[in-house]
């Protein structure tokens, strides 16, 4: 009898969890949930969640990321507005972001040949320390604006088309952090 009651309780728990997730219209990876729609606060259609992936380094989860685009998955991401939400699973300091960004963006010839770090330095000045559960959102416009939002608060923006594409290119471009994660994001998969 106790086993039947326990089984019923477990089934009710999972049913309730499914109903709550459906009510909130979220899609969950192992360590992070993302809403199905992202409103950019400007006139126009909200962006839709098209893919998500979890990034690991030496087997440790660093962050999960979700890609939002208008009208579903669009392969030529550079030509359309998008939101890129990063949900962190560990503490990172601002200097970690700058060091990693420099290293990864140096692999991108379109950006590396510029010999101008002013946009990267300006953008990096907005970055704060993150802890487990914190979220950054990158809002990209094809005109070349990259806006940084932390926990729902706008921290700043940079208007530089080459920089904006190269910065998001660290995840979506030809020279990404990890090709498997880029391929997952650009093919509409949810992995992690």
C-alpha cells in the first residue's frame, strides 16, 4: 500500500512539473530553463526560442545558451535581429571574459585584422562578475548594435557591425568556441 501511495505521489509530482513548465512556456536543458518567447521591448514581433546548448570545459558545465530569432530558425543569423541568452553555472570574473574574448576573436580574420580593440574594451567595461544562476543577454541588430543585459538590466551597448558579428561569432560564426555547440545552435537543436 505504501508503494502504491508513493508511486501516485511521484506521478502527481511529475504531472505538476509538466503543467508548471507548460504554463510558463519554457524549454529546459539539464541545468537551465529558457522561455519560448523573448520580447526585445521594441515594436515588432517577439523573438522565438529556436535552439539551446550547454557549454562544458573539461567536463564541467560553464553555461547554457539559448538562441532567439524572429520567425523560427534562420541560418544567416548576421542579417536578422537575435537574442542570445547565457545562463551561467559557475563564477566568472570580468577579466576572464576579456581574456577569452580576445583569444577567440583573434581567430576571426575579419576582426583580428582591424588592430582596433576599442569596441571590445568598451563592451568589456559593461561586464560584471557572474555567479551560478546569473544571466547575460546579448541583443544583436543586423545594423551593428550589440546590447548587453544582465539579469534584465541594460548595462550598455556598442555600435560596431564588425565587432558585433565577431563577438556573436564566438558562438555562431566560422571560428566558434566549440563547433559542436555552434552546429547545435544553428540547426535548431536543444542539447544539454
